[in-house]
């Protein structure tokens, strides 16, 4: 599910690499369902969610492969800080600690490929 964002400026995107503790995929779904309203309240959305191959459930999982990758989008740079400061999100901290082994969050931006390959980016 993704919300419509206003045209107040360019969207801010983050890539979250989520590494779960063993057997926590279903619990992650519950955490995401509970976090989504907080994101929406602060102009954010889960734009995409990917499951890499070779993660949890693989015959020999690679510990360097995240279990899930989220593409997060906010209306402004202040959105992520607002989510983190929201009391409802802070209350989800213990649940997150039970589920997530490690998470990396990277702010990302589009690179115009035409300019990139021509040498202008």
C-alpha cells in the first residue's frame, strides 16, 4: 500500500535493508502493519518491499543477504525524523528489537541515467 504524496517538493527516499532474527518473518508483517499508520501520518509510505533470494528460508542462508528490502518514501526530509519521534513508533521499539537482527537505512536519490552514462552526473 502506498499513499499519494503532495507536490510540496521532491520526495525523499530511503532504502532499508532488514536482517531478521531466525523465524521472525510473520512478526515483521505485524510490525509493518502497526508502523504503516505512523508513516502515513508523517507523509511517508512503503513504496516497495522486496524479498531477496537466498535469505530466510533458503537451504543455506547467506548472513550478508537481507531478509527484506524496503523502499520508503517521504514528502519531506523531516518525515523520517517525525516517524522516529512519534510516541506510537517508539512504543513499537521492543517489538522491533525482538524481530530485527540488524537494519541499514540509506538515503537514496535517482540518478538520471542518460546524463550518468554521458558523463554529466
